[in-house]
């Protein structure tokens, strides 16, 4: 059995959609910083999965946390945009 924080899957699958509407750097450094900040603000969703359960867990959690995830990514994007770790 494997234990995984499925909130990571949800954030990483949502980040591109959220960022397409924000005028900011979208390099890997900035996207990683946004994901890390968003994940720190969201509750972890650890799941012990067996073969065949993974996709249903992702879909259920994604629907349940979609609004919170979008808000956390947007908040993180604003912070990273103001303070990028690199020169633009």
C-alpha cells in the first residue's frame, strides 16, 4: 500500500488553469513556490490507496476542495508575483 497526499494532485492539476488568468511569471520556480505556499495553506488529504481506488479518490477530493484550492493558489500567486525568487 502507498500513502499519498492527494491535495498535491489537486493543486498541481489546478495550478495551470488558475494561473492562465493571472498576469505573472509562470516559470517552474514560480509555479513551485505557488504550489508549496498553496499546499501549506490547505489541509493535507492523505489516502492509503489500493489498486483501482486512486482515480475515484482524486475525483471526490477534487470536487470537495476545488473552491479552497483555487483560493489558495490565487493567494499564493499574488504573494509570489510580489516577491519572485528570481529576476524577471
